C-alpha cells in the first residue's frame, strides 16, 4: 500500500483476478460449466493454469468472485460514508457504489445463460459459502457505524441480512425481467421498500 492506495503489485494482482473471474463467467455462460476447463479460463485471461490456481480453487469460486467482491466493497463503502449521514441513506449509497458503470440492460441471451448457470449445484454451494463470509464483513461495518456489537447485538445482523436479501431480490428481478430493465433503479427500489418497512402492497389497491 502507498499512501493508503494499492501499490502496483496489488493492482496487477487485482486485475488478474478480475480477468480470470470474467473469463470463467463468460465461458461458462457460453458453453455450460461442465464444458469449461481451468486451462480454457486461463487461456482466455492470458495467463497460465498455474497462475489460475494461485487465485482460485474452483471454477465456481472464480465465477462468483465478482459477487463476493461487490459485497466487500459495499461494506468498505459504508465505512467511508460521512459520519453524520443517516444509516439508510449511507447504506443505499454504499450498495449502489459497486454497480457504478455496470451494464444495466444486458443481452437477454446473457441473462438467460447466467440464470442456468446459477442452478448448477457447485455454483449454488459456492454462493452459499460466499454469503456467510461476506455477510460477516457487512455486519461488522454496520456495527461500527451504529455503535453496536457485531457478536452480541441483533441489530447489525438484521440490517446486514435484510440488505443482502434486498440485493439478491433486486438482482433476481433484473436477471428475469423481460424485457430487460436497468439494475440500479431496482436496487434503489428494493432498499426503499425495505426502509419503509415492506408495506403490504395490497393495502394501496
């Protein structure tokens, strides 16, 4: 680290990890997970299989790296929001931050392939494992901001679980929407409803 910023070595490692993750996701979406080898992913990213194994232990781990990284970035963004900012305003901005510049309306063929990919048992198992790890980081960030204890207090755990559920729901809606819809407004709406206490929509009819 240099002046709080990643050094050249760290930036290169991050770029390699990102390239491998994208390659794994792209190839698996195009060919099906069972038809993709580690060698294929490494070649697509322009590195050796040995380099791939230095970063990831499985194809599913590589595919879900970007998802895991987003949750870590949400937790970090929450920690850096202004101290006087209300919690849920800070949380909304933190959730949106990793999606800045993301493709809002992807090719429907891509989202269809990703939906199938998420049904793979190995991908689902990795998603479950990653969820436990990333949720702990978000709980700690919420606890630090609210002056609560991440182990003894229920509040930070409830907030983190609710936010991650809203994120999953919005992403699922985005992946299944026909025609495609922008992602960021879905994220904002999911959090808005959460903050409002999830009012019963039938009461407004």
